[in-house]
C-alpha cells in the first residue's frame, strides 16, 4: 500500500494530466469526433516528438531544460529557407534542408554552449533570454538583409520590394515530404486513421541512437557531469567540453525537429514559428513526468501524448461546460499552464524534501 | 523491480486514456445525428456553418459579429469556436479547432475571421478528408497570393486604398504631420508595408510630413502592455515635436485604445483605426459604457462617441467607419456561405460579394479585386467624422 502511494506520488503529474484528458473527453464527447481526435493526436505525436526528444541530453548533463532549443529551431528554418529559395522539391529537398541546418546549428550551438558554460546553475533562464536575443538577430537578418545582402532571389518567399522575407512561406518543396513517404491508413470508426510510418521510423531511429549514445563512454561522462560536476571534474572529465557536447547535440536535434514540425504543418511563419517550440516541447516533457534533473524517452512520449491530447480536448470541453466559445479558449490556457506550474512547484518541493 | 512497476503505471495510464476515449465515442455520434434531423424539421438551415473568430480580448468586432449570426441562425447551426489569443505562437491549437469542427459532416462551409496564420495549413488539412468544404476568409494574415489558391473567397478592407483615403481624411481634418506606428513583424506583411509606402507618397503629394515611428511588437518580450505603454508615452512626445496638427495611425489592434485616448487628451488627429469601426478602441479609450440593449446598435454608439469627443474638445478631428467592419464582414460571409452550400454559383463574383457587404453594412461599399485574383476582394466603406 505504501509502495502504491509512493508510485502515485512519483507520477502525480502524468496521473493528473490523464485524469484531465479523460474528463475532458467525457465532457466534450457530444462535440468531439473521436476519429479526428485520434488522427490529430497521431499527427501531433509525429510532429512534436522529435523536438521533445532533443531536450533529453541537456537534462542528463545536468543543464536543465534547454530553452536555447529555439536557436536550433531557427537554424532548422534557415535550412528550409535556403532550400525553398532554390525551388527544390521532394524528399531530397527535405533532407537537404536538414543538411543545411546542421552547420548552422553547430556554430550557434557552440556559441550557446560557450554562454551556458559561463552561466552554470542558471542555464534555463540564460537560455530563455538568449532565445529572445537570437530572435532579434534572426528578425534583423531576414527582414533587412534577405535580398540585398543574403542572395535570396525566389520571389515566392520574398516581400514585393525584394527586401525581407514574406511573413509566411508555403513550404511547397519540403512540406509533408517525410509524412507522405509511407502513410498507410487504417479504418477507425468510419474515417481513415492515417499513420505517418516514415516519420515514426525516423523518430524511432533517434530514440535508439539516444539510448545507444547514453551507454557509450561519452554518454556516461554526460551522466557523471549531470550527477555532480565537481566529482566529474576530479575524476578527470572535462566538464565544459562535455556540457558543450550536450548543447551541440540538442541544438542540432532541435533544428532537425523543427524541420519535421514545419514540414508537417506545411507553412512556415517566418518570424514566429520558432518561438512556440521551446515552451511547448518543455511543457510536454514535464507533463510526461520528467523533471529538470531527470528525463527519459518514455517521459517524452507519454508527455507529448498527454499534453497534446489536453490541448485538443480542453477548448471544446470548456466550451461545452461553460457555454461560450471564448471561455473554452481561456479554459485551455488556464488548465494547461496551471498544470505546468504545479509540475515545477512539485519538483521544487520534492527537491527540498529530499 | 522499480523499473517494472514504473512501466506498469505508464501502461495503465495509456490504456486508461484509450479505453475511455472508446467508451465515450458512442454518445458523441448519436447526439450529432439527432441534432441534424431535428433541425431539418424545424425549417432551420439543413446544414451547419463553422465559424472561427478571436476572443473579445483580441478584437471584439468579430466576436460580436459571430454572436449576431448565431442569434439569427441558432447556436446549433453556427458552430462557433475561437482561435487562441496568442495565435502567432499557438498555431497547432488553431488548426485542431478547425479540424474538429470540420469533422462534423453537417458542417458544409467554414468562415475564418480573421484568417490568422495557420489558416492555409488548416484548409489543406481539412480538404484531405472534406474536399467539398467551402472556406471563406475575412482579413487573411497570410500572403494574399498564397491563400487565394486555397480559400473559396477572401475579403478584407481595402488597406492599400486606405493608404490614400486615411491620409486625405487627415488632411481634411487639418493635419500637417502624419505619424505611422508599426514594428518589423507587421512591416513584413506585404499589404501593411505597401500601405505604409502609399501613405508616405500620398503625404508627400499632399504636402504633409510622414513620420515612421517604431513601436514595440506586442507579441514580443514586452507583450501588449509594453506596446500600449509606449504609445501612451510617445504620442505626447510626438505632439510636442510636431504640434497638435499631427495625425496618428497604428497598424496594431491592441494599440488603438491608448492611441485614441492620448490623441483625444493631446488634441491630436486620429483619422481612422487599423480596423475601422466605432466599437474598435473608442468605447474603451473614451470610457463609453455600452449597455446590453445598445450592444449592436451602431447609431447609439456613434452618438456616444460624438459626445465624448466633444467633451474632450476634439470635435472634427477623430474618425472611423460608420459600422463595425468585422461584424459586417461576418454577416456578409455567412450569407455567401449559405448560398454557396445551397448550390448557388458565382459566390466569388465581385457583384455578389459587393451586394452582400452592402446589405450587411447598410451603407455605400466599394469592392475591388486584389490584383488579378478573382476570389480575393478589398472593400471600402465611407468614413464618419466625430
């Protein structure tokens, strides 16, 4: 009995979210279509999981939740902009965008790593502010320099004056490429349920790679640094280099994840798409039961599933329960962020207790 | 042992979720079909229309427009949902809302007002399983050339032409300087940046000074409060520099209220809001309480604004459109949507769009196609000066 109670306490956040999701579905059942809900959840899993997984390595390395992932997302978008500018199309274009994003991710990830190594213990808030800073530079570069300085010439992605990128870019060449590759459907309550198998295989490969990497010597060093920097340093591990490695991996994966995300959506909000990445991926990871000090692949999968189910269900549930379209929207915001707040508070409480 | 039990907990959570979902499914479908058969008997619309607007905190006009059409056709015929307040960053939530409404087979047309970013993606997704769905978009935020390929009809106030009419109106009100508030993200929207250029040229030809003032982005780090505070502080500065005969214009909805208030306080000129309507910014800025029975009565609201502007000693220096453009657009699009579903052809024609807008506005409306697009229209309603 005591054991069960302990288990429940340990998993209080996922349990709370499951209860919320289930009660949301029950409340909204008159207005919600289950096949659409199922399709949307599968799509959102395939769309978001890669990004959420890219957060795991810095957590293992004791750097907390990498809010700097937004920098990676920007690099992913640079890849997409370059490829769309060339007018390339197809699966090749999709992977080319990934290829283009990696060197940028490495450069900016390295700079992020330098900064975070000077801000040990405050990585999360530093990463968050860094993202605001990087956003300013990104806007300046693509609003003022795209066209005259950076040789972008495709009129489809540029503003009419030829200077600056359009606010939205329809990803004609790269959109949906990986998803369409292998997307069988199974009948589910009268409507087809599409499963983007190729995307899931890609994500599974990442899971295997992450697991494998964490078992290598380099991965073990990450763990050691994550557990205690001081002890790791004494046992001969170069702490700064190990932390740098964690951020580099996370930034590169963040860039690739953003390309998967945008390619699935099909259009890119040139100046804002990256902003939503950090908080949402982090929230999803926390919802899965991860903490700033401990995160696994399972946390990522469960968290993405629960977080996005709630996001889908709660506005409709709120609308039905409270009888107004806009209250449904406020209900969603309130519920989702309240639970995230509770997650962080619980973690602080537990750390203090132990 | 610990690992195993953890896996168990996760397994139970997942199965619980899935099985509950299955269990609830029956209820949903029966109630839907019951709804539609009953509605057909009542002589109401035999189909439903999906309608997405912002919440009142984003912009009241569209929400009130939605309430008006719901009052006319019934809440069971118009499925009204709202997009997130933070629509720029919560695109996924917006797409999900559209998908969920579109899953209802009785919904035959969908009105997006406004067409916030994500609209194109949402239309593409819905058409995957509902190729017959009609999409009517008011004020698309996305690139006009791109969205016109996906939507059936797009309408928006003629923002390019307004570049000229607003400056002309400011001139008539006695302006010598024209201050244009915006920020880089807005200036990357093609129509807004083109309008700014048109305003600048028009000012030059009218012998007025054009000032481009950079304001903080309300979706940026300072948020809307930061942007509003900036406007309240900056208008007196500009008036001090250029004198009271300065006209102010801002491209952002959230900035209208502080802009109107400080224009009235400083006896400056405010020719028109970004989205012209008597209800946009004026009631909040001038402290006008709209009673329940006056909520949709534009005449009463205009009269109240007249009185408040006179009290502030700024008569003849503040203006807007006589009706709420958001409300008019939603009413007109709803009528067009009904006609489209009933099989009437040519709903995207200039003439039918113009006639529906005119009926809804009860005023003179000019409608012109955007460049060569035959389903993307821009309209203008004559101004009113308070």
